[in-house]
C-alpha cells in the first residue's frame, strides 16, 4: 500500500496531461473568440438574427448581444 506522500505525488502527476490539454484548449478558444468577435459584431449590425448567430458559433445569445454592442 502506498503511503500518503506517494499517493499525493501520483495524483498530482495525473493532473499534468489533462491539465495541459485544458490550458491549450482554453488558449485556442481565446484566439477563436478574438477572431470571431468582429464577425459577430458585423452580423448583428447587418441584422442576422441573434439565435442564428448563436447556432452558427456556439456562443450564448447573451454573448452575441454583448459582442453586437461593442
């Protein structure tokens, strides 16, 4: 049976790979949002329905409305 320190070290190491994947995914999402924001703004100003923008982008309708005002 492992002692407490060994168990803790193993549990901490288990976080490394999925944690790194999550950090990379968040960074990629941030870059996608930066590219998408002006496109959403333009679509809102052009009269594309909020729900249609949300469906095509995966954004919440409240985010679409916020980005459409900025």
